[in-house]
C-alpha cells in the first residue's frame, strides 16, 4: 500500500505530501452527485463518442472557479452488479489519474460500453485522457461544439418535492345558487 495516501478520508490535507498538493481535489469533491446535475448536463450537452464510451460535457452556469466534476453512468444493461462495479472501479482510477486535464467549471458524464470490461486498463486510461483533452479544448476554444442547438435546449423546469398537499392549487370557484323568492323554506312556507 502506498504510504503517501491517507488511510482514512477524515485525515487532513496537511498530512499528505507536497506531491499530493498538485492534485486539484479529492474524488468526492469532483464528481457529479445530484440527479438534477446529471439531467442538466443531458439537457444541454451534445452526445460525443469514443471507442468504448459515450460522453457529455457541459460548462457550468454560472461558471465558477469550482473544480471540474465527472459523473459515471453504468446501467444494468452492462451486466451484473459485480461487472458494473468493476467497470466503475476501472474508470474511477483512470479519471483520478487524469482529472487535472479538465478546466474548472466543466461537468462531464461518461457512459461506458460493455467493452470497457475487457479492454486493457492502459487503453481505458488513454481514452479517458483523449476525452478529457477534447472536452477541455472544446470548452476553452469552441464551447458551441459541446452544447446542443439553442432550439433543442428545453426550458428549465422546477422540480416540486414533498407531499401533494404542499402544491399550490387554484381556489375552487364558488357555485352560484339561485334562491327564488317563491321557493318554500324548510318549514314549507313561502318567503
């Protein structure tokens, strides 16, 4: 086991060596976590392809100095749980080795194909490097290549959470009840 790596995530950054200072952030801080973030990337980004995976890249709006974030989507169609976990472990290792190639403020989602399971790790690492380089180049020099055409981008929708009773509903309209003057009341007498 490498002596320079912290044994527990709670160890402070000051315990690491100076070579670790070159790494932008920990993996947990530089990955997409929320479903809404994935959906935003899918809605805005154009799908790109490489030999063993598809990828989507989208600049974050507003573009802040936060590190680039990477997300993995490995669906059940790629195999059983142990196969999907192996694909994710291999991709995470390649991403961690090359994530410094990505510019700040970029969100990237990778969709591996089943061939990523049998592809040698060196080839996966080269492919991740090529994807990161292409995404960084496009984000810096040709941002229009990353996003869909403006007419294809849907308007953002607000997601409502919580029970249905919290959703504001319009007030019910009052029904007009006409009471005639000659109608008998409850006692049977005319008004």
